[in-house]
């Protein structure tokens, strides 16, 4: 018999924390907590294997599941001493999902399961609180209808609002028992109206709840979240059935969420929020503004409500002990949920807490210093992509001070997710997505957010909500995304219909620009200048550890001294790709470039190239000087020539006038250079083979620049010249002959100097014949952008029409232009690396596509033994950490 | 000491026929003939290794060459009993090139070497013919100046013409000794004028001649011929130095060229031409119209001049004996050169003769029947590409008869190269090339052709010359190219300046259309309808032998019943590629196709597709019926959708009107579908994944057609459905799901039937992951067009800008779009074949790119073990033979 159900409670458990894949994160941790003596309401977990079975078998359950669930129920009954479905004193259950990895807000939950017209009376009697019982019943009916039966909760909210209005009530809490009983009658009518009444039989309720959890694994928002976070669909979810405890059982009851360290800053301080007389979802839903756990938190967040340390000092102490016990047990910051029922504390969940990048770095460093973890573990604690948050600008304090002085501060609320954002206001997730797609920077303003808003949050520079605390949906998701957010700004009055918001009398319309400071919670009217991040302190220490363990060097893709300097600041170890084409677009240069392209003889081309030479030489010299002797890998001209010619008639006429040739001649050349598939046309080394004089000019400029820079720096500059788009060794030989010729020419005047000629491996044929190419090439740089385009036969410019659909359908697990397609493109890279090393054992191997900054690709590069990765400047720290993680993971 | 020089003569030789690589074809055969007792003037061959040395060592000779050449001279002197440079009775030499493979007209020759102001007197005395001696000296001066010293022969012709005019002579033969002596003085002045006098020292003359042969290996026309014929540059040429014999020594002297069988028809009859009192080059240069060798030839060619059999019966008999001896010795048809000096016969050369396709087939079949060769040897005797000549149309006899009746026959001359041609007249090779490049069909008309005209001959449909015989340059080259030619049409008076020709009073201008019948020698004014070739008799027998030995099946690429029928007639074993896109361009269909593309909902798309379904079903049914149960591999829609939409405004407006939508909507969709690199865009299986309804319609049409065709034929049709542009197994799974769904649907009504789903392997990724793709694909078809484009990153549409240069520079040995790039693309094909077989041992593997009809590629396909090749209908016999040759060669 397969074991489908795992019981826990009363200091024991059938599962463990390491059973995450089987029991989901929540179930595994409930089992673990129960085992180590943390007070946990008893329950049982239906494993993820049931979910897999469910979807593999046309949404049906295994035969022996029923029996095991019944055992689970008996297990809870025996510990609690009450019986499920007992009309006299019913045991109630919560039913929750629990996937392998926490997916906040993604999965549905049903509470108070087991209530019906009979058991509600028993609950009333047993609790001595009839209002509590009927309110619980009402909540159950609404939640069950929504989550299990698909009758949208708006239907119920509408009736509730009407009932309150009829009586003149302001809040739900104004409703008395009779009101609630009348409401329950109305609620039942809704169920009947939709043909979906809530079953009275508690067992039927339970199976409905279990099925709803499994079904919710495949709802759109869950699929979207998984896609966003690279979570495979076949992992499935577990179902946790747990004895209900009530944070709303009376004034000696409460419910809360807490973090063993501050998830926003990483500070080693107990931080959390709770609500007295409230049920679980009330805290995270942001309906009531929660109270702080600790005095310190209360002070820091400027809360005026009594904190738990003040209101329930004994329970606070118990919670502090649990905090310590759990963090030591898990060696990581814990995100915990608790409920206090009639003065007794229960832990409902613990998990490794999500955290901001800054917090992740600080915690990693602190925990190493505290001896809680070692450095290698610390390195794995920060998601490389998160580092991005630390690198991006904050508000210029001076500019902000002035803005505030000018009265532009609209309000200050919760600093829910750090960083600064400037953008145009939009009021819906759909608009955010649309405007962003049109190239606009937007700030999404919502009363509160829900999982349906994720796509819009993802498209926004920043998020502002009128309701909700630090653990509200908006705050949690924004931190996860690294998007700045200010939450719970109760001064903000949103009018969705008018697409405006009013903040203390100031009206901000859709499209108006505002600035958010997610680090302080400030909301400012208009734009404020941004300031670059600083990379010292814990960050510097942490990155130092990364540099100690990584095997891959990290270079940067940069064509300007400015970009190069930024990358060096971020820790780049040279330039892996300097594209020379961007240097030709300056107005003075483009003229000569066009003259060269329009020339009809080699002589005329050489004359135009001679005018470009001094510019190129100066460009390269500046780069060499900026790099201070670190290597600079310069790629010869790559794009097709038509990219340099104007396509419209007016510009063509102007060029014709400037160059003193006929407009028809210009047009003819533009037409002649037109290509059906420019990606596969006359570009790369094909240019240098067709027009060797272009290569000669560039090589001369590089060598002369290196000679000059060597003098300036007082150390030897060793040029690296990279030939693009090679298919065959012979092409490389031909281009290298031009390069060698110019080297000899420059050496005649300036004396000998070292230099290196390498090639891009970006065509499948070059990869397939890399053993031969390596006879000439001193180094390879994998141009995985073009290699992906050719290997997949997929133009990056055109793939937008089908690639998102391809990723959605699982044809590619990830966008192959962002993260290397290991199975296909990766196979070629590995093959070429092996063949290259066979010919030239010490061949230098790099990667310089977009992929060079992608952590998964960097892990691959480490595994196939590349020498370095090269990425855009802002990706350099990400690459350094990813390289370190690859070294730790693959040790 | 390296042996550089190989002597022959007097019934002995240091080399053999098998030394072709070392001695060149001519040298090896001279040695062989000498060894077997054929009368050959003594001589020696300087090996091809000297040529290699010469180019590797800055155009210098090995040190020990001089000594060996001197030995060679002594060898000749001792046999002939005369001395080189002896003023009393000089021995003279011819110096000729001789490469491994015969390159007619490409290499230069110097005759009469050893003559100077003194030796000419000795020659006069010894021969008793002063005129002969001075004429030989004159010829030598002109030839040596032209070939060795680079003083163009026009300079001498000019003086010669002036001298003749001054005396009122019509022909060279009118010149007497004094005229010739005076001419020699003038010739010497020309040499002095250019600073390049002919050396008087015979030894210096000899070394100059040897150097000139080696230099001529690298002249443009030789390079062009090698490129055209895939001859590697590093083979080099040998130099043959041979004792001169004189066909112009008197009326008992002659020179001629003969073939052991008729090179035009293949008939086993002795055929050749000769000229009495003439030197070697006179026959092939076409200056005098030659006489026939045999009575039979005289009759057949309608010659009125006495033939050799009549004029020199004894010598004719000797020649007949030699013909028989040589053909039996070489087991192949021989192309021989001979000279008769004062009644003594000498053989100057023998080689396997070039022949027309028809002759090649007939000889191969006859020689097998005669027991001279076996079938496998016979199969290697026909160049597969030559077969093309037999497949192409001849003139419709009825139409020709009427044309002649209408007085349109302009003239009849030598049937120099068979086949019919219709085209516009041009009068220069350059014009032929230009006009052909502009898409025109041209007939090149020349007085005579020379090696400089080859590029133009290659561009022409047919060739007409006013002078020259069956062995003239024009005739030999045209037969080699398979281009119809009529030669020696002395009625044709060409006026190059006016760009006209006059034929018996009729003036034909440049651009006028004429028709040539190369099989009969007729020239007809205007165009005549062409008729298809017949494929029976020897051809059928020969192809039957090919079918017996080949391992590869041959299918065809065809989309219409007409093409399919043609291919079946040519021996195709099914359709390897049926492209479905061409079926949508019919006016009625394109309308529905556009409606489908412009539809904004799946519903609307399905409605339009429903209209296309009956057409597709009918198309497929007709194909199935035409194929009579042979397999038909149908590829699903492949091209990007924008190919079906009009790009110009007028057509867009018309569509808008037809479909009742706005012009802007049409334009918007056209713009939306525009792609930067359509080759790499939304096409192939990507269409079927984005719009599964397209796949569904096509699958339904295929299955319903198969069901209907099965009924019509009374045998089971098994559809093969091929999915294009696969990168991953998952894509194939998704498209196959659509296909399977429609199969089930059709089976519901029509009962079960077998069908097969396969895929194109045309993306590198598919090849790299072929083991996985084969889990789903029942067969692969290598789409080597696209596989070449992606593997090389080279768009066939755009490569014209650089690929010819790439081939010229040796980056690719051949155009990789014509003959597979074995090292790169071939590596992927081999890898995919292996991986595919690993997963599915009996997987069917085919190739369906342009390469499927290329003999070199077919050899490759045989070696990697493909199941079949598929090519255009007219290539089917070529592929059958190439497959047989591959089987023989790789046995």
C-alpha cells in the first residue's frame, strides 16, 4: 500500500523537514516543528504524489487515499479530544496547499471546515460565543463557495454590504448574531442560485477542499508564478489538513506573522505583525492595519497601536523562544505564522523567509559571523539576480531634500520594498503592462494588490498601495521581485473610475509622474534625480567571499570608457567584448563611414577609412587607459553595412549632397545592400574578407592605440583582436593575415609588442569544426546570441511572435535568449570547448552573449570549464556571485 | 637525388599509364604507348612534382633538374640520331603541358623549339624544303613570343596580314621562302620593340618553354576551368618535351585527331579528322576544314574531301591497328593525336576520350556486351551530371518540319554537340554572360571560340560557330558542358561590329531568336517547340544496372501530379518532399488563404480553412493516385504567412474589398507579419503550434484524400506527414497531437488506416538532439538547404554578395548550397543519423534539399547510410546513377 498521508502533532510526526518534495514546504515544516516540540495543532499532510496521481489519472484520487485520510482524522480527534462532524463539540479543519517552494498568495485555503447547520450550534455552545460560531460559519460558507465551488466572493460581499447598509453598520464587527444568522440564509440562497450549495456533510466538505487545492495548482495565476520563478509544473502541491485554532475566539486570542530577522534590512531583530481577535487571513489581506510584535518594531515603524510585547508579554516571550529555537534549527531566517487561541500559542507555519537583496547579504554575513553557517552556505543564501537591487540607483538625497522643502512630499507610509522608483502613475495591472510594453516607466497604484495583479507589478518601476502592512501581498511580492514599494498609505484615496488619486488634497492623474522611496516609504510628486548604489561594507565583504571561491573570471561587455569604468567598479576583470560598430554612429564619423560604404573602388574606400582611423585609435586608446592593463577583447566590425545607411529619402539626399554624388547612386547602393535575412548576410568576418581594407584600418588603430596606451600606463598593453562570424579556419586565416600585416607595419615604427587573435564561436559550423579553428585562434568567445539564433533557426527580432507561447507550452523551459538552451546550444558550446582544447590545451574560452550574465548559464559555463564570462556592467556582480555559487554547487 | 625527369621512346619508358598523378595524363600515356610498342617520337616528361616545387619555391627549379633534362635531351638524340641545336641537322622539340586530368585548350604549347637563324638552315637542308623550314621558324617565333614571352600573337598576325596584302596573297600558303624570310625579320623587330626577343640559344629556348608551361598553370583561364571542373589547384602540371615530327613536311605528311569510337553518338566506328601537310594545332584550331579519316565518316558527315582511308590506305590501316590495340589496352574509348611525317606514322597522344552523354551510355553498354569491361566499370563511365543532356528536350519534329517548309532553315553544319537550343543571338562571351544573368536565354554565335570564351559558352543555351570541325575548341567544350552546338557553319558571316550575322542573305541581329539542333547541325530562324527526351534502349538498360547496385532509394520533390508523373517516368520511387504551400497560390485558393491569415479569431481562421480543405483534399488525392501506391511524404505548411499577402497598396485594397474589411486592417496585418529575418521567423512547425487549426485542416485533407485514393487504387495508401523546422521533440509532440486527433476523427468515419509522422531535420538543434526527436519521429528528412543556411549562418538569398568570392578564395571548395559542406553540415547530418538510429534502429532517413540531386552529396548520403535521396524530377536519373557509383566506389 502506498503511503499517501503523513500525520503530525503532539510532539511527533511521520514526516521531516527534508521531506519537502513529498510533503511540500508547509507540510514538511509542520512535521519538523511538531517533532522538535514546537506547539503545532495536529493534522496530516496528503503528499504531492497524490497531486501527480490526480493529474495523471484524469483528476481522480488513488483508491486507498480515503482510508488513510480517515485515519488522519481519527489521529487529530484523539489528540484534541473532539470529533470531526460532532454536533456537540465539533473539531474543525483548515485545508491548505503546500508546494515544494513557497508560492505566496498563489494557492487557496479553506478555514473552519466541518461547520454546518448542526455543528455551528455545537461550536457556539462549546466556545460560549454564539457570535463567533456564526461568524465562523458565515466565513466558511463564503470561503468554501469561492475557493471550492467557484462562486466568486463578490457575490457574498455584495449581500454583506447590503446587510450592513440596511442596518447602518460601518464594520463587519457591528453585526450581531441575528444579523449573521440572517446573512447565512442569504448566503445559502446565493449557492442555490448558482446551483452550487455548500454541502452540509463535513466529510463531503473535506474532500471538496482537498480537490480544490489540487485544482488550484493549475489556475492561471499559479502557472504564471511558476513560469516567473522557474518552478516546474510537475512538482505538484501537497494538501495540509490541520485542526483549526481560532485567533478570533476572543480578546485573549490573536493571529500573527513574524520573521526571525528583519526581511527588509536583514537586521538581527525580531520583527512581526499581529492582530488581536482575528483570523489568519486578516493579517496578510491588509484589511486591518496590524500591530507590531516588539517594542523595537513599534518604535521603528512608528506604530501607535500596542505591540504584543506590551499586550501579551508572556506569550511574546514564548514566541521569542520559538523564534530562537527555529532559527538555530533551520540555520536560516524564519518566516512564521502563529495563532493564539484563548491564551494558548500555536505555530501554524515556519519557512525560510523571503528577503530583500540587502537583507539577504546582511543576514548571510551576520550568520557567518555568528557561526550559524559557513561562508559557502552564505554564498548560496543570496539569489544572484537579487543583487541587481543593490546596484540600482537610490534617490539623490539632496534632490529629495529640496523636493520635500518645495512641498512635494505627498505622504509617507510603509517602506515595504527598498529602492527608488520614478514613473507615470497607472491604476490597473493591465494598464501597467500595456504602458510598459509601450516603453513607458510606470508606478502602479492600487488600494491593495492581489495575485491577479502580478503581471502588472512585474511591469512597474514601483508599487504604491493604500492598504496593507509589511506582510501584505503587495509588500511580499514587491520584495520578491526587487521592485520598490510603499504600502499601507492610507492618505491615498484612489478613484479607479476617474483614474485619479487624491492625497491630502493633491490630485494625481493617470500619466502624472511620481517618485517612490521604498527604503523610507516616502511618496513624492514629480520626478527626483537618482543616485548610484554604493558597493562597500557587507556587500563588499560578501562579494569578496564570492571572488575567493569562483573559478570563472568575469569580464564585461563595454564599448565606452564610461561603461568600462562602471564595470571595473563592479569588479570586472577586463572587457570580454568591445563592439566597435557603435563607435561609428557619432555624426562626424558616420559621414566617413557612409563615404566608405558608398565608395566604388578600393582606393576610395581606403581614403574614407583613413579618415576614420584617428577616431578609432583614440577610442581604443581611451579604453586601454581606462582598463589599466586589464585585457580588452576588441571585436572587428560586425553588422551589415546597410545598418549605417539611412533608409529615408531626405537623409539619402543629404548624404548625396555631402559626398557630392547623385541621389540615385546612394539609393542604388542602399538597394544593393538590402538583404532578405541580414542576420545571415554580409557581416562579420565576411566584411573583412570582402573588404580587407576595413580590417586593416581597425587593426592599425588597435595596434597604434596599444602602443600609445602602453606609454601612458607604463605597462604593456596586449591587444586581443576578435574576428566575428567565423565558419571556417580559412576565413580566420585570411582575416588574421590582414591583422598580422598591420601588426608588422606598426612594429616597424614602434618596435615589437605582443598581441592575440581569437574568434567568436557563434555559428554552428565554427563550433563543429572548432578543432580546426583553434589551429589559428588563440581564444574563443562564444557568441551565444547568434549561436542561439542559428542553432535554433530563430531570429531574436522575430521570435516575439511565438516564443512566449513556446515557453508557456513548455517547449523551452526558459527563454533561450535569456538562459542558454543547454541541450541544444549548450551541446555545441561543450563540443567546441572540447575540440578547441584538444588542439590547443590552454585555449582561453569565454562567453559574451546576453547569457553571460544569467546565473543558470554561468553555472553551465563553470561546468564545461570556460575561462570567463562577459556581461553588461550591471550584471558583473551577479555573474561574480553566480560563478561562486556554481563553484560551490559543483564542487 | 630526386627523380624529376622520366624518359620514353624506342619501345621503352620510365613511366607508366598509372603514373598519371606524377607525369600528367599526356606524359603517362606517352610512356605507356612507348612501352607497348606504339610508335611515339622519343621524349621526356618533367614531373608534376617540379610544378609543386616551382610554386612552393618562389618560381624556381630544383638544382638537379638541369642535369636530368640534359640527360633527357641526350636520350632523344641517341634514338633519333640527330642533335639538339645542331646547325647541320637539328633535332627540334615540342614542349607541352600535361595535367593529371585533360584540360583541353587550357594549357600552352610551343612547337619547333630549337630553331634559330643557324639551325633553320640545317633544317632546310636536311628536309630539302626551305619553305617548310622558314615557315616552321616563323611559326616558332610567333608561338614562342606569345606563349613564353607574353607578346600577343595579334602583333604578329597584323604584320603577317600586311605582308600578304602587300603581295595580294589570299592565304599563308601563297607566301614563298623570301616572303617568309622577310617576315622573320619583321617578327624579330616586334620582339625587339617589346624588349622581348626570342633567344637564339636552343637551350635557353627550352628552359623558357618549360617555365611557360608551369606559369600557364596559374593563368586565369586555367584557374577558371579548374574551378568549373572541381580540379584542385595543388595537382600541378607536368611538362612533356618531345622530339618534333612534322605533319607539314610535305604532301606525304599529315596530322590528325581521331577517336576509337564516335564521341558524339558512341557508335563503335573509327572516327577522326586530319589535314594533309599541316602542323598539329591546325586541326583543332579550326582554321582549315579537316578531312575525314574513314569512308564511313566521310559519308556520315557529308564531307566532299578525300578521306585518309582513300588518300593514305596503308597508313590508315596502321592507324586502325593502333586504334584497336589502344582501346583494348585501356579498356576505354581513346582520343588520339597522330602525325605522319614523310610517310611514317607517329602517335603523339592518347587519352580516354570525352564524349556526349548519349555516347557515354552507348559505349558503356556496348563495351559490357563486347566483354571489354564489367557492369560496375560501365557504371563509372558516365558522369551522372551528363545524363541531364539525355533528359532535356529535343526539337519537336513536326514543328521543325513545318519551320523548314516555311523556309526558316538558315543553314546546316556540323552536329558538334547534341540537343536542341532556342535563344536570343549574342556575339560575344561577355554579352552571353550578361544577358543570361539578366534571365535571358541566349545562343552564342562566334566565328570560332577560344578558351577566353568559356564563361560565355557556359551561360548559353547553344553555340554556333562559322569555323572549325568536330574537334574544334567550340565542339569539344560544348560537348563537355552538355550544351548543344553547331560548328563550322561556313555560310554564317559574322559582323561583330554591327552585331549581326548574315546567312545566305538573311540578316540575324543581336537579340533575334534562333533555334539550333545540335544533333543534326541545323540552324533555324525563330523559335521551335521542344519535345521531351525518351528514356529507353541503352539508357534504360544502363539505368537498370545502376538500380541493381545502388543501396540508396531515389525519391523526388514534387507537388503536382504532372511533376510526379515525370519523376516516376525517370524512375523515382516515391515523393520525398511534397511542399503544400504552392497549392495555395491558385487565385481561388489564395483568397481563402488570405482570409485565413487576416482572420482575427480562431473561429474565423477555421472558417477560412474549411474553404481550403476541399482543394487540399483533391490535391492530395490526385497525387496519391498518380503515385500508384508509392510513398508520398507531405510536408505541412512551411513558409511565413506574409509570403501569401500582397505587399503593394493596390492589391491590399483589393483584398480588403473582397473580404469586406478595412485597408488599414490589411496593412496592419501585413506590417505585423513583417519579419527582420523571415528565414528564422514564424514558419514551419511554429505555424502549426501557434495556429493548430492549420495543421488540423491539412492533416484532415491528407487522411481523407488517402482514404479516397485507397478506394480508387484498390491498394492501401499510407500517408507520410512531415513536420518542418523542428527544434525540439516537444514541438513534434504538439504537432503530432493535432495530426493524431484528425486521424482519429477520419478513422471514426472511414475505419482504420496506417500513417506515419516524421520530421525535417533542418535546424542544427534538431540534429543535435535527434535521439530525442526520434522518440516521436518515425522518419527524418534532412532539409539540407535550411540546415546549410543555419549551420553556416548564411542566407542563400543574400550569399550572392560574398559566396562566389568565398569559393574563389578556397574558403569553400564548392558552393555549399549546391554540394553539401561535408565537414560542417555533413557532420551534423551524420551525427543526427547516428543518434536517430540509436533511438529507433530502423528509422527511415532521407534528404530533400537541393543537394539530393548532387552526385558528391549522394556519395556522402550513401556513406552515412541514408535510406533515400529526394531531388527534382529531372535529377532523378542523375541521382540513380550517382547512388550506383557511390555503391561501387565505396564497396
